[in-house]
C-alpha cells in the first residue's frame, strides 16, 4: 500500500500536463513561463504590450510632426513676403515663365498669374492665420516689385556694358533668364514711344534731385507708377 501511495504521489508531481511551474514561477530557464503567465516585461515583448491601434497611432504621431510636409513657412512682414528665400523663389518663377513681350506684371495674363501663385504655394505656406486673407494681394505686390527690379537691373547692366543709353545698343546684352527674341523686342519697344520720354524725365529728375536718387531707383524705368 505504501508503495502504491508513493507511486501515485510521484505520478502527480511529475505529470507534464499539470501547469504547476507557471503558477509558482520557479521554472527552470527551459520552461516557457511567458506564454503561460503573460506577465513579460515591456522590454521583453514590446509588441505584445501595445494594441494594433496604439501602434498605428504612434506611427501617425511621428509622421504628423512636420505640419508642412515638403513646404517651407513664409509670412507677411511690412507689406512684403518674408523670409528672403520666398521672395527669391518668386523672382525665379517670374524669370522662368515670362509669357512673351512683357516688361510689367500687369501685362501677365491672369492664367499665368494663377499658375505662378499655385506653384509658389506648393513650396511655401503662409503659417500665420492673420496673413491668409491678404496672402494673394501681397504676393501680387511682391511679384510686381521683383519683376520691375529684374527689368531695371537688366537695362542698367546693358547701359554699363555698352556705355550707351540707346536701347537698340542693348540687343546683344540681354539677361540670361530672358529669351533672346523677347529681349530684342523689348529693346525695340524701349527705343521708341513713351518709354524714352519717361527715361529722359527720370534722368532730368536725378540731375535736379540727386539726394533722392538712392530712394527712387525705379525712375530709370519710368514705369514705377504704372506697373
């Protein structure tokens, strides 16, 4: 009888089907404790401690950190667009999309204006809510100013290169950003008509009021009031 009890006791404690080890937590290293208890530390099983929804939300949080993916911030300051890279990009767009025989922003067709504004807002975004109601208007002013400056610089460089104020002497000295045929046609336009009168008036004004020359660089073009 004692033998029988010993046999039964041995078979009970040694039975592999009884989950005694997981309950006590005294299993040997080879015993799979983690699946039975589910009490693994987060450092052991990071994926089992988070639900799929939590994991997805963590990924979205990381991806949404850049509020303007692929775009750079800009803002309106003193009636112009800052920072300077935004204004320079406007000039780059103008140079690349001169629609023909034009030297003033008002001569650009509306579809071209809309296209350039759309291209600008793909790279830059106005980040201050108070700027949004007037972003297009200030952008138009900045574009007009930048084009006028580009045309003035092109003419001024041609004058200094040739030593001649006759626009027909500038034909071979156009800017690299403007098609040659456009430049030649513009030189012909400037050589005749109102532009010559405006230019001569600007020269006289600078001679009689030299102290104002630095503040009125647009006088050379004679177009500052109509662009």
